[in-house]
């Protein structure tokens, strides 16, 4: 092969190779970006899950305290009603 034919082959093949190289780089760049985004979202989901668990625990504690207060108030009301019934019976 002479120099002219070699240069002609490089000119014909060079542009598609450069385009393919750029496309490969762009696909790699997008893949890296998506991987980083998925990692950030997974970390955010873990934080959100932990906050939700803490909220559920706090709500459970509040509901237990409310239940205890209602039981105490119910027993106090029963005592009051029984005392009123006893006074009416006199």
C-alpha cells in the first residue's frame, strides 16, 4: 500500500471510530451518573426508613400513655359514679 491509500483509509475509518469512541465515553458517563444517583437514593431511603421507625416508636409510646390515662380516668369515673349511687341510695 502506498501512502495515499493509507491516508484515505484512515480518513474514511477515522471519523466513525472517533464517533464510536465518543458514544462509548458518553454511555460510560451516563452509567456512572445513574449509579451515583441510585446510591444516593438508597442512602436517602435508609435515612427515611430510620426516621419512620423512630416516628412509629414515638407514636406507640404516645398511644400507650394515652391508653394508661384513659384507663385511670375510667376507673376514677366508675368510683365517682359508685359514690353518687351510694349517696342517692341514702
